[in-house]
């Protein structure tokens, strides 16, 4: 790009950056996307659950509203993406079954159900035998569950491939280098310097680099987004058609530990995930794989016959309040779309829509439409 400033520069080609780049280009923008290996971070590791109801947490009601909004947007986002790319994204609307393994796990599930009811979320308690009628492969040892038909899933790797195709079709220019440093001139972001030595200048830079977003050199200290890596380890299994396998996503509490099993049409079963504050330690540990498989087989004994295809670890971009940072950074010309923590796949459609909406409205510093996401909720507090 040299010295000629483009319109938009999106830093980071995970699901958030790709979705934002696609939508900006669709809206008529001239977009450059910077990533040495698009969709190779958290997006490639994520299970792809679109599960605001089974992942509802106390104290996260505002985030829940956003999660529900994005869940509602997913079917049309998926259809549009498939039409634009000619690729399937593996959208699966079979629903989710939450399972309690022992009496304490069942009690915790009852508590979750009370919370869901308070928020008028769709969730129906089921006895153990009703769970097994829905999913005959479940162990007879389980104590009961919750049927949550509206929590669906997509295959993030297929979504990323489709987004890359759709971005190409929409004219997004992909530059395969990492961002080394934010370029700032006269109190304004003017683009980034790439690790390959080139400069990529733009009127608006969108920083969507997941947990690495806070590490970009050149960010003014007070405005550095407070995102951190939260390690998740998981396993990918494959069950052939002779082995009983679930149709729905299963999310279980097994003797106090969480495990989920996400079935794909082709027989793949994603089993995850740990949640660890381990900095950037990316090792897959025997202990995590043992714990995941132990708990998964407690509810679904047939997984012992599965092929263990892959074990992997990735980093969720965690934020201090578990909600993302989407909006003006506090530095003119720089917008953030990061910190999506457990919900990056789920929140991609709504995040991309907000990015376009904000940019169309002039990215004013007075923007207050979504205070729960406003990145300045952290930086304001930290600045004198
Ligand atoms: N939302 C699933 C996870 O973070 O593991």
C-alpha cells in the first residue's frame, strides 16, 4: 500500500476480523486485511457452539442480550455467507442438551434452570430417561438434563474458509504479514507497520487480533485493550456410523467439571474444553486430555471407540468483565473488535454489524449505543 492511505485496515484474520472485513467490503469499503495465517488462532480451535442459553452466567445479563441478538442473526449470516462463498458452514440446528451426571451436578443444573427461567430463556428440564429417549447413546448413570432447542452450532473452520472466499469475492485484499507496530501521527492512528517492513496506511484501522490485541507496539499505554489469553484445550474425535453418537450438542457437568461434546455431520465430535489462566503456554497436557475424555465417557460411553484425531490448545481473548471491546479505542482512527472470550464464534455476526454501523455513523467519540461493549469502559477508568 506504500504511502497511499486506504479506507480500512483490519488487523487480524480470525472470525471477528474476517467477518468485519467482509461486511465493510460489502458496504462498499476498500478493505485490507492483515494476517500471516488467517483463521489459525482461536477460530481454528473453537468448537462453534452458538449457545447463549446454556452458557448463561450470573452477572453477565448484558452480554447475554448481545449473545441472543447474535444467535438470532446466525441463520441469515450463515445463509448469506454460503451464498457468497459457495461453501457450507455446517450450521446445525439440532439443539443442545445440558446434562447433570451426579446428584450435585443435577442440583447445579436445576439452579441454572431457575436462572434461565428468570430471564425467560427457552429451556426445559428433562428426567434422565427423557434425556436418553432424545439421545440413546447417553449413559444410564446420568441424573437428568435440560433441553435447549435454540442453542445451535456451526463448524468454525468451515465458517473461516467461507469467510475467506466471501472476502475475496467482495474485494478484500489479504496481506499475509503480522502487524508489528501501530502508526500514530498527530494523535491519530494512520495504519500499521507490518513485520515484513511494509507500511499499511488507512483512514480507519480495526484491531481484531484476539488475545494479542493488547500487545501491539505503538498503542498509547492508557489505551491498550486489557485482553489476555485464556487457554482452552480440546480433543477432536471421530465416530464411525456403527458407533452410537449424539445428534445434539451435549454440555455436561460431571462431578463438578464441565465438558462438552459437539457432533458434526461427518462423524467428528469435538470434546472440550479446559479454561486455564496459563499465559501463553500452548502445550497440550496429558492431564487435560485425560480429564476431558474421562468426563466425556462418563456421559457418552461410546466415545471410547472413537478415533482420537487431534488434541489442541488455543487462547480465548479474555476481558476483565468477559464482554468484548467493540467500538472506538479512544485514539482517533483506531477501532477495536476484540476480547470476545468464550463467544467469538457466536458474536461474529453482531460484531461485524456493529463495526459497519459505527463506521457509517462516523465513529464518533460520543458513541454510546452499546455501553456494555464500549472499549472506553476500561480505559476511562485507568486514565487520570
Ligand atoms: N464457548 C466455549 C468455550 O469457550 O470453550
